[in-house]
């Protein structure tokens, strides 16, 4: 499966948002918990921001999931 970068950013953001909402956390609370700005997290969830590996690790760890779970786009 070949997908462009913009599509991958959108799907990554959707996966992050879906998991955060599933766990019942507000965007603000989660951003504070993992040490990121809410605007940054919002941009990531909306597929509008590139995310570095360190921040991806913070998000995955904060959600208690693997990076692979967040980057699995096969179900989308």
C-alpha cells in the first residue's frame, strides 16, 4: 500500500484522537499529561503538523499503546 505523506499524517492524527477519546481524556488534559502544547496536539490530530519521533513516543507512552498501533493505517 502506497500512501502520500499528507494522507499518513491525517490517519496518524485520527488514530491518536480516536485512542485519546476512547480513553476519555480531553485534548487539554492529555497534552498537559505528556508535556506537549494543546495547539501542537490539535495540529497533530488534524494532520496539519509533522511529528517528531520523540513526541510520537510521548503520545504512545501516554496512551499506553505502541507506536505501531498508532501508525497502523490498514483499517482506515
